[in-house]
């Protein structure tokens, strides 16, 4: 079920971003509340797996910002207080978006918290 929600959310992100711009997507995610029913800790791993599989099947390449928005949305809807973090490094300049739960980066291959300075957290 999470896989289908992730796949649908990837599509919704692209449609909203194309029609309304990123400001709309940003506002939706920023104001997305954490639900009262908190799922077990296994939901983090399940949601990350769902978004990873959805990105494999999605016909368009999903970048880190899109993946982070969808992961955050899925986790918040399952009672996990996830945050999107936007960061950058100076030289060579690179920007990146990732998701944190309780201050820990999730669904990342490297230590993004050490590599990037935080611009914004929401």
C-alpha cells in the first residue's frame, strides 16, 4: 500500500510542480501535519523502501527534493515527525535535500549532515 501511495505522490508532485510551481509543493509539505496515530518504528524503513521502489518504477527520474518531499509526506501521514532539510556545500558547490527523523538522516548512503551546511529545515 505504501508503494502505491509513494507512486501516486510522485505523480502528484510532478503535476503540482508543473502547473503551480514549487511554491505550492513547498507550502503543502510545510503545512502537512503529523497525524495523531503513530505507527511503529518499522514504518520508517517501510516508507523508505516504498519510495525507493516507486522511484524505480516511476517513468521520470526523481531528484533528491522530490524524494524528500514524498518521504516526508508519507512519514507524517503515518505519525512520524519527519523534516525535510535543504543544505549545500561551498566547494565544489552542490545542493542536496534529505529527510531527518529525530535528528537522524534517513534513506541516505552517506553522512549528509557532515557534508552539507543546512539552509532550511521544515
